[in-house]
């Protein structure tokens, strides 16, 4: 049995999976593809526009594609994916997991901040973003650009995969002990079936509280970093009274009131605070690697969570300090050989209110 210790696999154990051919790819892994507790997935050149989103159920993805595909697109060169349409792209990495290893996918931070809905699909699966133990086969990503059209090509990475030898969620009592050692919360009352996260809707002087995506913008080339002017794509939001009215169908970038700290040998995922509220969706890219916002001599800076919010059917008033999400912490099966802030290209360490890496600093 591979990796007897329970928890999410750290970077060095993900590398071991690759060396054992449990993760297969015709092309070698690229620099920074392996994060402290996750692996970025590369797009292949095989892309299809489809009629609708789907789950394979008892069929393979290719069997479903044979009925639902509208056209095939070769993305070996740059191609535009149009907002409002749905695409399926085969991932370069293929899996042959051991019987005790499963996997969970999330959108990468930059993907969520561009309002790109990405969900992993595997053969014979009845849910998105979950890979069962012992899975063997190709994986695909469903891509639905919502606010902006995007320009992509093979090799670009939009989502990431985490591997587990059983998921070990950290209890509130364990979080209290973790807090006494690492100061992961500013207020002990935040520990409540995870750690509650609230929204910051107050700012200093002329500083915006957040951004709202503009309509009818140019397409964004995902290979261009620090390139696009903020004002072309985003409207700055200000609030003297400490609240904002969310407009149905609009997409917002806001920030948390609290700092987020992910100590070594832990990771965390953002989940809705109360699913039954239902008025808005928070945080497409909800995974935080070990070392995010962790204060030490190497990683350096504390970080806030950037909140990607989309309102549903009716306008909704969001107030300063309103709880909108929870961080669920989990244990790793071992300490990673590097942490988030130590990796070159850790774009969001020390962040407060920050757009995706494709935009110039505002």
C-alpha cells in the first residue's frame, strides 16, 4: 500500500506518484507545476465546444462527447473561447492511481478571479472535481468563461489536483491547538466548525473596497501577465456606508476582513458559510496551499483571502463584517519540502485586494 500515513499528499509524494507512473504524461513536468500540496494540470491541444455541461455517469467522457460536441478545436495554437459557451479540454496528465489514493480538483486562483468556471471530469463519474481511489484513465476539464472571453493554448494551467490517502479534516479542538501555536485566527470566536471568514467593505480614503467586472470587454490572453489595464475590464467599487448591493449576474472581487494563515503540514479550502442562504456564490478557487499567509523568515507576509462573488436571482445587500465563508483545514500526510511563499511564482502571497496576475497593478 502506498503512503500509509493519512492525509493530503505533500509535493514530494506527488512527485513520487509521477515517478511511479501513477501520473503519466508524454511531456515532462514543468517548473512550478508541483505546488506544496497540489499539482497544476496542463491543457492538451484537444478541445471541443459542447451543447451543454454534462456528467458521464456510467459512460466515458468520449462517449458523451460523441453526442454533445458541436465542433472540435485544435488549441496547439492560440484560440479564443467565447464567454457564455462551454468547452471540454483533455488534460495532458493521465492517471493510474493506487487503490488507496483519491484526488480532488479546484480552479487555480487566477482562474477564479477571471470568472472562468472550470470543473474536472473523469470517466464513469457522477460528480465534478472528484477522482475516485484507484482511477485509471484520462481526465478532462469543462471550461465556461462567464464574464470575459479568453485566449488559450495547450500547456496553460487552469486547475489543480490534490491527492489524498484519506482526507483528514482538522476538528475545532485541533484548530484551537493549532491557533495557540501559529496564531491562525485573530479572534477565537472564528473557530466554529472550521474558521469563519467575513467580508471587508470598509476602506481608507480613495482605496476601493473591490471590483465589479465590466461587460463587453476584449478577450484576455491567459499567457500575458501584468499586461492588461484594470480600467478596461473592471469598475472600482467604493462604500462609505460599509455595504454593497450585489446585482444579479454581476461578478465581484472583494477581500476578507481576516488574514488567512496556513501553517506547515496543513492545507485549507474555502466553503460557503451557509449553503441555504443561496443568494450568492463565493470563491471559485477555494484551495490554500501550505505556507499561504504564514509568517516566518522565508515566507514573509500575511495574506487576506480574495473573494470571488457572483449574485444569483435577486439583488442582495452584503454588509461589512458579514460572514460569507469558512476555511476547512486538513492535515497533510507529511510536511511539504517547500511552502507557498518559498516558491518563485507564488503570485498571491501577501495579498490584500488583488486581481488576477494578468492585470497591471492598480
